[in-house]
């Protein structure tokens, strides 16, 4: 591995493995359910673009998902995150790569909730699992120290996660590991959805339910991505589970109303006025919860 790629991968691991949660081209339409404000200077990104197998995918930010969970007033529940001892239990490319993505989403969740101890433990698990996948031969201690010193800064977290995302994207492209990239993104998407809807209180927040509805298009693109990259058909069972989840999402009724954003130059603030509404009956949400838990448990088993 070249020095350049080793350096990029150190960022990849050290900042929570791109803090992933996966989506697709349809995620371009993901918008807050109500008016919101973003600083013009360094606006938090809802998505990052990644190219896998020659196709572009828009990846919803797990940092934004974690911020939305906190904004909705949901209680922080560390026990909802993936057990860190699973690093030594899971075997095989599919489960290890998916778990790596899950830990990345967990990193965003625990860091946004300022649980520095869990964040560091999660980072160590990511490093160990990355080594099992032969993704790294070294670990950038200076980057780790930089991340530790900025655990309490949401702005820094957003900036670092973007850098780590791009480093991971480039590394996997350079090393022709689209299958691993797709599986990592899948694990991150699964974990972010799980963290978003597991708390019963989530159903009472329109903003979170809108985010869940937005995953309908994301999931469709994710399935396409997995099928195109899974050359050895090792992820067939995972794809089958996601297709069952897809059938549940197809029953969600979602609408989107675009309204022009307004920028206050003096205040350096942009007001996002577009609105997304979603109707998810209680029984449908419970079915989605059950299915995402089943898929997640199959990875952790």
C-alpha cells in the first residue's frame, strides 16, 4: 500500500469510518420537515456524493441524523449502539464490512451526544475491525489526538466527517474494493435507521418521520448498489432482507413541497423553506422497526 493510501485510510478509520449512512440519487430531495437555518460559511451537509462502480450515490449524513435525533428530544441511549465486542465475533467480508459501517454511524451518534468515552472505544473497535479487513497497516495518532480534542465541537465533527468520507471514498476506489465500500455504506444506513426509529418517542416527531420517509428512495438505490457490486454473490441474504424492507417502505405515503430558500447575507444565514411530509401508520412503522432489527441482528449474530 502506498504512503498516500495509508494516510488516507488512517483518516478513514480515525474519524469513525466516514460516519456513514447510505442513500441514493433520490436523496437529493431530502429536506427538513420544517423551516430551518444553516450558517452560510460552513453549512452542515445533509449528503455526500460517492462514486461506486461508475454510478453516483448521494449518501445522507449520519451526523445530521444524530443531530436530528437529539433535536427531537429523544433520550440518548448508549445501549442501542452495536456491541463493541462483536469485533472478535463476526467473520467474513459481508458481516465485517457491514459492522464497520454500523460502528461509523454509532460514532456519529455517541459523539453528537458528547459521550467521549464511548466515542474513543468505538474508534478503537473501528481500527481493529479495519485491520481484520486488511484496510490499514498503520494508525495516524496525530489525527486521533486532533479528533479527541474536538469531541465537543459539532462544527469540527461535521468538517472532520466530510474529510474522512472523501478519504474513504478515494481509498476504496484506488484499491478497487467497491464491494467493501457498498457493504460499509449498507451497515451505516441500517444502523442510522435503527437508531432513528427504535425509540417509541420517535413516532411523535414529524421531522424524524419525514427523514424516515426520505429513506424510501435511499433504500432502493442502496439495493441497486449492493447488487451491482456483489460480484461473488456473498451478500445475497443481506440483499434479500433489504428487499423485504423495501416492500414495507413502498407503502409509505410521502409528499414534498419545494419553496425557494432565502439567504440573509448580513446574518450569514440561509432559511430552508421546503417541506417534506410523510404519513407512516403506526402498524407500518412497527413493521419497519421489526424488519430493520432482524437485518441488524443477522449482522451481529
